[in-house]
């Protein structure tokens, strides 16, 4: 696996935007991988299309790593793959990537690959000033997209290499067209990020690349279930049936409710109800739902009477590590990748 890690390191160190042809080819190959995921863990929604649920509830248990929102942080992603898993009690492997390649663990990212957050607020504002003058490919925006597209390539290459062990869920920022509909809302925070990214991509790469990236986004699953936990990008807004989650393309409100839900917007008890639906009544008594989306200044935030744990802390590099047969404990199981981030 040193070759894979070296390739990812070279991508990160290049500080360059990908070529049109490389980006198109990589995204098309990633689409093929998602379309052909094994029904053993990604059941078909209608007998043909890969469904919205990753279901590992009856699969052999392996250590599980849940990764919060990435938002352009390629360094975070590399630090995770290079991390020695023995420090988490996963022995026999030099790095997380080595363990992943041997299918000795599973990784689930909860989405939000694009759009750097507050660490790059000043850059967003500079990019907005130029954008307002009609300069779509301005220097600040090129620097933003270099980070985003580098991470995009890294994530796709890992998924393509280890499709059964590495998974990426759709978040609300997986909306390259900045569309309204199909479970999406346009996005803006510091500037007009959604439109700025769309116009940069249209100017730099054209409609073909935009199209295949959108296809990739809409093929991403929206929920992952395991014996002791469930993960999605956001807190589930209301109870859903398993069939609705699997047939998510026919239920945009389900996509919206698992990717866009704000704090205090969800129905009371929605998490426990969804845990019972996906895990059964007995497992749901002690299981938790892990989500990103809403940032927390602390290591984590607990909601819905302890049933939901939010793990997206934008200034920290941390993951949740769930060991087989172990009940999740946020204090113990949310693990920093860098010293000084406890």
C-alpha cells in the first residue's frame, strides 16, 4: 500500500489543479464503482440501482472509523490514512491505509468534501470581491479549488481502490450544480460559495465535468448502519422507513432530512425511532447515531437525550473509532489525530 499512499502524497504536495481529462476519467471510474457496489452491504433499491443505505448490521464486525466533515482538509485525510492504528488497539498494521487495504477495518466519511470553512474565511471574501467583478477564475478561488479538487481526487482514488472498506456519504455540500431540488439547497455562508464553485468549474472544466461530478454525488449513499451505531451527514429530521432510505432517489425529502437538518429542527425522538427501524428494538437501546454537519466548538455535542453525537469540530482533526462489540463512549472513542487536540 505504500504505492497508494505515495500517490496520495504526491497529489497533495503538487499544489495544482487537475487537468480536465484526468478529472473526468477519475470521476467516471468512481461512478462505475458506486453503480456496482455489492448488494451484500448496499442493497438495491428497486432490484437495479444501488440504494441509499449501507447495511453492515449482519456483516462480520470490524473496527469502524467515522470521519466528520472534511471541507477541503486534505491534510486531515492524509493524517488519518498515515495514522498507526495500533494506538487504537488495531494491531498488525503500520498505517490505517494498510489496515484498510487488508479489510481489517471500515471507514465511513459523513460527507461535505468541498468548501473550506472558517480557516479560509478571508480567502472566501477575497474571492468574492473578484467574483463580483466577473473574475470567476481569480487567484483566491483557484487556491480554494485546488484544495477541494485535490481532496476530491484523493477520496475517489481510495474509494476506487478499496470499495468495500471505504465509504463516503452524501452531505449537503455535495451539490456541485448548486441546485435546488433532489434533496439539495443552494449553499452560501461567507460569500456565495455554491455559485462561485459552480462558475469556476464551468469556466475551467466545462459542462461535461460538472455533469459527471453531479452524477457521482447523486450516487453516494446517505446512511450507514452497523450493529452499535448508525451514521449520516446530519441528524435525521423525522422517522424514515428502511425502504425510503434505500429508495432515496424517489424521496428527496429523505435526502434533505439526512443532509440538511439544523439543530433543534428535528422531530423529538426521531433518532431513537430511526435506530429502531434500522437496528431493531434491542440493539437500538444502546446504539448511537453519529453525525457531522453542525459544527461544535467542543470535541462533540450530544443531542436527543444522548441518542445523537455530533463529531464535526472544524478546528480539530479527530475521528470516532468504534471497536467490535463495544458500546460507543464519546469521551473514549472520539480520537484526535494530532497531539494537543484533546
